[in-house]
């Protein structure tokens, strides 16, 4: 066999590389198991044992293994397998544009920014591209003829590269480059902050073409701390403070107006604003109010209302009302309100970066944070303090007042101090944030996923269980069906799996639960590859060829079908990878690696092993007594029965379309935006009762009920709770409000003594939230649009590939029609059954992955039949077209049955044992594989036949008929 030596060398080298990559994972796991065996559930003892065992080394001759280094190099596990936190941060690009325009107040600019904010909600374009479009539109509508290089736009001291005569296109290029650089700066700042959080194997990546940064931290539990650390822009500013004497007249007017027109401000008419604003027990001399924590939302509504804004006198037209950082030590139930002297562009007098920050203590031994400003900030700070001697100056961080002391004298050296009733931990967090540097703009969490460690371990157990069962099923079946050849198929499959895990580890890729599903599906692809080869070999043996010649011709004739099938599956995975997000990418990545390795192991390496045996004169069975003649003489008049299939498919398709139009779907938060919480209880609960309680709590400001759904998830003591309450509010505070309300609504179903902290971080010992997910509306739109693009892209690529490979548009039309048929039936099933099935049947990005996987499988099945039709078109010129199609389909029945049967068994194993999160995905796969097999025969082949025939042939059916020679003209 040509290339035998090269294939053997590549296999050995690849094997050694994978072994070297996987050894650290094995060794780290070995040490941790030893530590767990000694320490049990005691975390402190476990850490001591790990420290002790870390001193040991394992010398394998070619490498030495140390625990600490092995831990750094072990295979990365996704959140769904390890537990942890994943957030998608979005840098505020409006802030970046404002900064580049030096906070210009030009009305054209402001209107363009406002319109861009609205357009961005339903657009997948980059913010800055939308801004340029809106700026051109507003500029034209107003007839202002402003250039982007105008001093009131980008032609200012901030952008020295922009001159007065710089063309608009050049300005756009400069601005895009500056914004990209700012997002890059934000990325570095975020990465530095994560290092300070102490996360193990964090994964921080920029999302190409956007201002988003994806952060994954396996093992992290405190989501509030993480969100706070990541979202804080560290925008340290210093402002002049307006005191109560300036603000009191306005508050008096406002109090009268609230009593009369409170409903127009979003509060009750009888609201006593004067009492609320002085409701706290203690107030700083530089503050204008002290408000109970429970009343701060009411004060915000009033102060931010249009009525209140219109009542402002000239001296407080641009005043910003800011809350203190936290309650005072003397009054823990209220917050202090400050009036910060603003200006038309709300630019702080001092907005300097911090060079150094550290924890210190004042003369009363209270914890403070000492800072040294940079040179620019130091100059501005000196000017501000000189101007305000004897008056208060507020030190703010991200819109919160940390301290507002009176200035005793000018401070010339840029040194200052923040005091804020800090605990040691709070002070350290502040120092860490300041030390990591400030973000160039504000950041918000637009998507977040939290998986508890106990759920992660359960996912690992479920994934491994489904994996082992599926693998066992395949081994037993393929050896039962193909005998000795099946053993070689299993050996190739084991090597394939070894390569997949080794490549995943060496590429520093993250293994997820959908990734495991992709690997299991790869095993099905490997089975399919072996089935094609062995079925062709059996055909050659039945023609009377020797075992050696039969295998040679079997591999030779199977190659085209294998390449076509692998290519279409690979292309589908590529589309999934580029258009998918999160779990879909993990699934697509493992499928791509798996398909490539299957081609190498099942075709090339398997061939080397088989012919090494055959060339020594040894035999190798390709059947067992029970399977030798299965499907051998089977012949069915498929083309003659296609009209019945058309009627069946048409009725089913119409029924599905009617269901979709009338019942619709249950869309996941991936597509609608919202929050999901999986809550585990210590006893069974009724979803309907819980839903009724929560509906009463999740009401909007105007008293309307938000969407709330509670559904049993897996076992009867678990619920999946979804809501769109406060979905437009992506702040940390909104997350905390929802979790508080969720806790209140579920408290009666929780064990006595459960605290909010216990509820938010449930484990094996506590009932509560075991996973949560948040998707902002803008991200939901992106996921939805990308999902549509993925499906259309896959269909387009498949159509073009089939056209190029088979040279007839009729084959492409039949293939795409079959794929459309399969997709509609799956969608119809989800529309009909989502209310009744005891598992998740939402239309989300996982569902899109399932649809595309089914399309890949279906086209693979179709390609095998088309490939045989193409072969017979060349070799059997005497047949009628109907007879040729029937012969082609009948001759591939063995392959169709074996592949479909083993794939369905594999999917059933994952469906039953793979965990709750994968059931909806696998249910779509089950439907799709079944109908995909059916459509390859009765839709794709039938349509291709009808359009090839074009009415020129009188239909004559029968095995190997030769009544009419019509193919010569075709």
C-alpha cells in the first residue's frame, strides 16, 4: 500500500504529542483524588494535602510531572462541567465617541448618538458604523453640512490626527482605529482584574468585530463580586459640591409638586418628598439628604422625572444627584444624597488616572485608601483644591460618592485619600480595581451564565455515563455485525478519541457538555465511515473476488461517498462555529476535529492495519453468520411508491406549518432576552403554585405583570424559572433585586433558616439556585440573527457543494428540499409538544445547533445515495431511470440501516443518561435522524428523479429493468 510508512509515522508522532498533552491532566486528577481520599469533604485539610502532595514528582524519563505545572496544563473544562461564571461584557461605545469628541454638545452629534442607541437594539452592525450612518442622515436632514473633522465633532485636541481638512472617510478610519484600541485597553484592564480575583484557568477573549469581551472563570462562585469587579470602570473623578442652602428651595418646590402630581412622576400623589429626603438618622454636612434604603428608588424616580427636570432653576440646571458609596456607620439603614455641581457636558474638573493606590489608616485608625494621581490629574487637583478652600469636594468612583470632605488647603502633589467606612475586603477590592487601571468607558454585563459546582459535577457524571454507554453500544453492535473487521473499526475509533482529546488539550480548547455530545456524534460518523467501507467490501466479496481484492475495491469505491459525507458534515460544523456562540462553538469545534480525525483513523490508519494483516495471508471477516445475508437481496420499488410519500410528507408539512402559525414556539431567553434560574429544592414542588407566587412579585412600575414561567426541570424537586422582569436593566442592582424577589417568592418552599446567601449559591448541602443565565435584549437579537444566518448559510453551502460534486442542479434541489422538509418537521414537533414534554423544548441556540447537525446528517445520508446513483449512471446504461434509482437506494439499504440504527442508539443513550440540559437538544436529533433517513430516500431522491425525468420517460419499474434506454440522452 502506497504511503503506508508515512501514515504510520504520522499516527505515531500524533499519538506521542497527544500523550504528552494529556499526561498533565491525568497526573493532576490523580493527585486530587489522593487528596480527596485523605481529606474527605474538609476543604482546609484538602488544601493541606494538596500542598503536601505537590512536592512529589513523577519521572517518566522523557518528562517530569509536577502538580502545579500539571494543573496549569490540564485540559480546560467548561462551566457546565466544572461550575463557574461566564459573562459577556460590553464596553459603552457612546462613551468612547463622547470622549473622542471631547464631550461636544453639538445638537447634530447628540441626535445622531441618540438614534444610534435606538438602531443598535435591532442591529448586528458595529456601533460606530451605525453612528456614521445616523450622523450622515441627521446631517443631511438638518442641512447643516457638518464634516466629521469639524472642531465640534472629531477635529479637537483629543484627536490630533484629525485636521480641519481631513476627509470624512479618513476620519472614519482614524475613529475606528481609536475605538478598537480603546476596547483593546479595556481587554487588558479586565484581564488584569481577573488575575487579581485569583481565578483558575480563566478564559478572556475579545469578540471579533464588537466591543464585547467574553470572560469565563471556572470554579468561581461569587457572581456579585465578579460582576462588580468587571463592570467598575474605575472612573475616579473629583467634583465641586453644592450644599443644602443652594438646593433647599428646589426641594421645597419639588415637594409641593409631588404632592399634587406625583402620579406623573411615577409615584403616589400623597408621597411626602420632604419627609423622605430627610428620612435617615444621620447626614454629612456636605450632603443634601439622608434617605432610607427602601425609599431610594422613589427618590430616583422623582429626581429623574421630566417634571422634576423642568422645575430646576438655573443654578442647578446641570446638577447631578449622587448617592453615597454605602450607608454610614452611624446609620446602616439609609444612604446619603449629594448634589454634585455639573456642567453642560458633565465633564468632571478632575478626571485623572491613578498611578498607585494602597490601603492605609487615618488618625482614628480607620481604613482608608491612599492614592497618587498622574501628572495631569495632579495639576487639575491642585487647581480644584485652590478654588474650593473651606468648601467640600466630592471624590466619586463610577457615579458613587466615596467621600466629600472640606478642603483645608491646596493640594499640589496629586496625593489624596478616600475614606468610606471600608472593611478590609472592600478596601482591597477598591485598591485592586484602581491598580488595574480604569476602563476607557463604562461596561455592562449583557450576558451571564452561572453554574454551581455541584451541578457541574453532575454534568460530568451524566456526560461520562452517556459517553460510556454510547461507546459500549457501538462496540457491541459493530463487532456483532462485521465480526473481525468490526474489531479494527473499534481500534480505529479508540485511537480517534485519543487524538480528539489530545488535540483539544494541545490547542487549549475548552471541553463542554455540548462538546462531549459532539464527540459522541463523531463516533457515529466513524461508524458510518466503517459501514460504508465494509458494505462495499461485502458487495465485492459477493461478486466472487478474493478477500484482498475485495478490501482494495471496497476502500476504493467507498472513498468518494466518505469524502462527500465528511465534507458536508465538516462544512456544517464550520458554519456552526462561525455563526454560533458559546455552547454551539464547543459542539462545532469538537465535531470539526472529530470529522478530520475520523477521516485519518477510519480510512487511512484503518486501511494500514487491515492490509498489514491481509498481506501476511491472514483472513479478516466482514460479517458474522447472523448478518452475512442481511439486506443482500433486498430490493424495493421506492420510486414507484414516491407519490404516497409525497402525500404523507405534504400532509405532515402542512400540519407542522399550521401548528407553527397557530401555536407558535416557546422561545428561550437566547432569542427574547431575559433571565433563567434553575432552582433545586429539598422536596417536590408544584410548578404552577410557584409560578402564581412569583407573578404577583414580578410587577413593573406601572403595575403590569412581567412574564414569569416556572417549569419542572428534570426531577420534581427542580424548577426552571424564566422571566423578562427588568430585562432592559442590565445592572448588577437589577440582578440583585430579581434574586431577592425570587428568594421571597420561594421562601415557603425552602428549608427553614435558608438565607439569601445560601439561596444564591446552592450546593449539595443547601437548596437554592444551582445555575442561572442572563441574556440582554441586544445579545438576544444578535443570537437570533446569527442563528438564521447559520441555517441559511448551511443550506447555501450544501446546495453549492452538491451542485459542484454531482454536476446536476436536480440533485441540489432534491437535497435542499429534503433539508427544508426535515427542518419544518422538527420545528412543527417543537411547536406541538413544547407545552407537554417534561424537558426543555425551547427554541434557542442549542436548538439551532441541533437543526444544523440534523441537516449535516441528512445530507450525509443523501450524498451516499446520490453517490451510488452517480456510479450507476456511468455503469448501468441499459436501465430505466426509475430502475436505476431503485437499484441505487436498495443497494445502500445496509449502510442506511446500520448508520441510522447506531446513531439513534447513541442519541438515545445521551437523551436518557446525558442530563437535563441536553434532552431538548437530543430530542430534536432523534426526530431529525428518523426523518432525515426517510427524506433522503422519499424526498431528496424522489425529487431529483422527477426533475431529471422531465416527463421524457414512461415509468417502468422493476429490478434491473432494461425496457427503455433513456439514459444515453440524459
